[in-house]
C-alpha cells in the first residue's frame, strides 16, 4: 500500500518482504493525505531494507 497523489505515475516497483527473524521497529497508523483515506499501518525500521536482507531478517517474496 502506498500513499501517493491519485495522478502520480508509479515508476518504482512494489516489493513484498517476509520477516524471517524478529527485529524491533515502530508502527503507526497512516494519516489521511493526498485526498486518500489513510488508515493503513506504516513501519519505521531500524535499518534499511538492504541491511535487513543482508543480515537475514527479511527476504523478498517473489511473485
């Protein structure tokens, strides 16, 4: 899920990851923005996605 203006052209891929080893992070409710309803969950991660992959915390889910 992304919070983008309705007319925004998406040029970057949407990736899904699976947590394979627990790690600490923060979560919060997504605010209403860009005339979109919000309400989803967003996460503040302790490291970059690349760092979490390299250290074995997450892996990319292939389609």
